[in-house]
């Protein structure tokens, strides 16, 4: 989109219709807060672009419900304090504290995003105040960190808007979609630049379709390393794929209010083995010694926090607990659709999230066929920062590696790679997205969506 609007003529090569691979299984959320000083301005810019793309009619159904993190422990409260102060110092907005009342706390509307007061963070202390906002939350909650310039959107709507704007272009630019797979490259006589991309399996012609180009951008997501191996096998990308799985719960009991609940995360550790019978069952169920993926012996003992949920409309609720699938090895050539899910994933999410929403216990043993699992891949870098840089040839670039924030980060990442291609001035966060890193991170920043315990 950004290249076409700058006057470039773009060919999008994809073996599938746009947004029908891993992106269609996104949780569709966005946020502007991180404890990485480079990611805050990067994501703030991305949210700015999301709001521009939504327009007056809010075509992508962007909302501003926020992310609410909850904890019952003292160290959880301390972690929230540190996290909010760090993110705020990097530009994610002010931190407001509410101890004796809710004066100054602004409730999120069910829909829409044009709420200038919904930025920064609200720290709410005590179960009474927390439950005055969200009555369905456990009485054990001691603190809530409500990050405000966050919410979710319609991912397919976003893709359609961006594709439409790319095809319309500007300043003589345009975009077309060529169905097919990148099969190889031709280089200039000196070997320094890509001159032609070969596309196989195209519906436009039988056999190989050569596409002349002045620049090539690898935006293949989970398949980026496969493309890189064709372009420059001696210079691999620092990327790994992880399974991203979510449960779609048919909340027919109405436990989670569809028009009130934000994206919600439980921070503290929990236990799934509540008694000896459950513990013995987990140990017996484990089939990893036989090459299976059910690593249930690891479910014995305290489990990492980070389990989360959000309402998804029409009585549906999305449930996620990323650590439960992190042990599954993804093949070098990832499969789609993905089907390597734990059969017990819905029950495990329900059990883990009861610490935050006790009424979810009503679904124990009552999950029917209408509760399903789907998912795709997170493509991650070692330090959690994006990979948006020249790589593999003098006119070749890569754009990816955004892991949990791929959809929400795509607008800023697309803009950044367009600036690289066109040789225009780069924003301050561009150097953090290059590879090799000019200033490597010594420690990966804490992300409260993962195990912060």
C-alpha cells in the first residue's frame, strides 16, 4: 500500500488469496505499549495509521476497549507498576492511579476509537474498585492495569482497505495481485541486485512467470525463511515460527459481557492439578515419549500466567494461553491450515482463566462442538523486535518477524520498508529493526502477554 501510494508499481505474489493464511487466524488486537523503547514509537505510528485507515466510517471496526491485566499477588502489583512506568517513559502515555475511588477513570465505550482521553494507563487497586468496573472479575484481584490505547479490529476489513488503497495507488503508482509462489531469482551481471523474480503456479500463465523488478520485498511471514533460502542461502534470517492457537468459545451462558469486557489477561501463576487424581491423569496422558504433542506431565505444578480472553461478538469469546503450544516444533515449511493443536486446549484455557473469571467454571465438562480451535503462526526474532531491513541483495528487503504484534504492526512496518526501498528519510526506530542489530538488546523485554511471573 505505502509503495503504491508513493508512485511505485507493485506486484503482490501470493499462492493464496490475501489474508487467507495465518493472518486470518489473528486475535485481531492492537496496542501501543511495550517495555522496549524502540517498539513504543514504532507501534504508536502503526496505531496512527490504523486510525487513518479506519476513517470517519470506521471501516475496520476499530475499538478502544483497552487491555486489562489483573493480578492477585503483591509481586503482580509491583510488576504492573514497573511495566506501566517503563512503557510510559518511552512515550506510551501517563500513568493514573486509583486507590480510594474511580474519579478520573474513563470507561471504554463498546464501539469506536475516537476517545482522546483513552490513552496511557489506569492502575486500579482493590477488588471493590476493580469489580465496580468489571463485576465478573474474581474477588481475589488486588490490582488491575488497564492500558487504554488498545483494543481490536476487523482484520479482514483492514486487509481489504489496504489492498484497495494499494490498487488505487497515487502519483502514478498501482498494485496487482499475482497468484503463485516465488520459485527463484535472477541477479544482475555483478550478482549484486535482483533483476527478475520467477513465479510458479500462476493462474495467469502455464509454467514459470518472470517478473522484472527494481526491488524485491520478502513479506512471506511464516515462509520468509523459505524465500530467503532461494535468494541468499548463505545469509539466513534470524526467524523462528511458533504455534499460535486460540479457542473460540460459544459463551451461551453469557459469562463474559460482549459490550463491556476489554482484552483481559491474568498475570499470576495458576495450578491445573487441583488434586491427586488430576495429577495422576496428567502424568498418564503424556505421549511425548512416543513422539506425540501432549506434554501433560508439564501441566503438573504451577503454570505460567499470561492466559487471556476477549469478546468476539455474537456470543463468542476468544481464549488463549500461548505457553501450552510453545513446545510444538514447527517444520521448516509450515503447513496451512494448521492442525497441531492440543485436544484439551479449550478445557485447559477454561481452567486457567477461572482464576480471573470464576464463572467460567460453569463450562467445566460442558464444552460442546460449537467451541472450536484454530490458529496459525507467530514468526519471531531472538529479541522480539521487528525485522524490516535490506537483506540478501542490494535491492532486496525483508519485512516481518513481529510475532504477537504482526497484524497491528503491519501498517508501520509496511511504511518503513517502503521508505527503505524509496531511499527516503527513515524514522528514529528504523535502526532497531535492522539486521544485524546495531545495538543488540542484552535482555528481551518483559511482555505481560507472556509468562510475566
